[in-house]
């Protein structure tokens, strides 16, 4: 699921008076130990500057910004879409900018220079494949409905008779075909696809629209757009002479596990990994509470946050059609009133209530989130009659296993589905690593990429179909 504290996208523009500001500027954000490279490409005509931003570690490029103000030796930059400000001082030599990046109430030092920062050379993780004893093909898949081209990799065993083909659907946030989290050197879909292909199953994994090799605009997309992308991939597989007649299944992780049931009638089976079954509002509240507890947040703050966010989500669900500007204004009122749930010490620490309300409201008005908060998994699960396997780790704090597996079960029972299996895997987190606490902050500390017993469970279930 998306972690709103970590930045899915960043944008900035830069100016300097009397200096050669029209060039690429490089910097690294450090967010609680997670490092994220960013590049700001400054151009324009005369004293009118235009800047785009790249986030190489997230596969995002060409992100536009809106406002740049230059006052002699300092700059101020704003992105309306991302609700982000940057303020910095330009050095006399014109080769450095020292500044602060602020988004959604969180501020981070961000210094820029005109020297390119190279990507760190990642060591292979223990489970990363080193040899590939199977056929691999780079593919480009057209989504004609949305004029998007999806880049991916198809891997197939060296056998003339492939009985099963699976399509991997990534979780939320901009993801490449490996579902790579670059900041922690983690590639779960690479490991899963390698395991399945070595064991006789063809696998197609692809980059999200607007990410890596795929075209399109990720930032403007909703789950309906992602479903159309997956539908195009299904059509691509069915049209191939080598695997089109095999049994075709979808394996969706996290939000990908919400997409898969939307397309159940077009495939032969589904595998849901850490997939939501409850309402998305309840999911986010449970996620926030569990992660906060795991990181030591006081109970009074957790309770206050739960009440305030419940009010915000309820308002959004009750008013799904109002314009963004109206929603933004009304949510500010919800957040100002919501401060009354907090103890005085917390309100003092928050400071200006108006600034706080604006920052909180800004995080909820994107097209993706407006659609996400009104998405009801039951509406699709209750229509699924194809074979389905759902796996969750018992230490999954992002999609808590007990309530979500139960909700998935209720949906499948309503459909009359008689071929489904729900499995809670002891001690695994949302990424299917063997965990200690399950907290997202722990992901990067674990050597395991994808628990092998979990992969074997998936393999055995598919082969039996």
C-alpha cells in the first residue's frame, strides 16, 4: 500500500540570479534513513524558468512544477499537485543550492549541486537469481483504450507444453516489473517470477504505466486505469500461440490484489497476496493504528488520529462527486475540528491549525486517493467464481491478515465460490518476508526477499488447478 509519509513523487524548480541556473541539479533526500535521489532539470527562456523533476530511484521522470520565485540569491518553488514547497539559497559560485524541502507538514534538508549523483551499485540479495535457465523475452504491450504502451518481461520454461501462465500485478505506488523498492534493494516480483518459471510456469511481469519502460501518466491514474492495463496484458497473453491456450491466472500483490478480482471473468484463476478485503477506509485506519503502535506512538495520539481520519474518510465516502476545490475546503474544516481529539500538548506541537489542516487535506484530493477511498473490494469479490488463493502474513501491518482474509471469505461465499483457499502465513510481513515486528521500517533490515514456503504454497496451488 502507499505510505503517505514516504514520498511517491517529488518536484522542484530552481533559479539563480546572475548564475547559470539552466542545467540539471542533483540532490538526495534522507527520510528516516531512506535515501532518494532527485534531479531537477531547469530550462526556459530569458527570466522565465521551466523545471521538470526526475526521481531515478522510483523510475519517475519529467514531473512538472508550477511556481518559481527568485529574489536575488534565493529561490522558492511550489508544486500545486504535490502540495510541496522548496526554499533554498544559491551559492555565489552558482554551483550549489542549500535548502529545505517541505511536503504535507514534514520538512527535510535538501542540498543540490550541479554534479551528477550516480546510483549506488546494489549487491545481489540472497534470493536474487544469478542464472536464468529459461526463456526470457522483452515485450511491449499496447493498451489501445488508453493509448498506453506497457513494457514487460515474459519468462517461460524450456518446454513445448506450458500448462499455466501468470500475470503479476504490482501494489500501489509507482512500481516497475520487479516491484522493486530501490531504496532497500528489494525485488520481490523478480524472485517470485524466477521461482515459478523454474518450476514450469510462464510469468509475465510489467512496469506500471508511466514507470520505467512504460508510457502514460502514473500520477493521474486510478485503479480503473490499472485494471485496463492488466486487461490489455491478458489480451496479449491470450493472443500468443505459445501460451495463449494455457490456463491463465493473475497474481496481485496489495492493491494489485484489488485489481485481480475486477478481471476474474477473463482468466482461469486468481492469487491474492496481502490483498485488502475490507473497505478501504477501515483498511487505512487499521494500518495506521498498527504501524503507529509498532513504532511506539502513544495510545492517546493513535486514538485521536483514528477519530480524525475516520471523520475525513467518512466525509469523502459520503461526498464522492464534489469538485476537488470543494473537497479540499471541506476537509480543512474536518481537520481543524479533528484537532479537538488531541491532547493539548499534541495541539501545541502541531502549531498553526490552518497550516496543518491545509497540509492534511492536500494529501487526500488526488484522483487516485479519491477513487481508492470509495473502492469496495466486496463488490468484486462477491462476483468471483473462479478458483482463488489468498495469502496474508500474520505480521502484515499494512493489510492486517485476520480481518481482510475474513472479508475476502465473506465475498467469495456470497458468490457461491466453492474453490477458494485462505492461508495465514505465520510470521510474514506485507512483503512476505520472515519478520520480527512487521513494521515497514523493518523491511530494509531483512535479508529475505520472498519467503520460499510462501512461494511453494503459490506454486503447489496453481499446479493443482
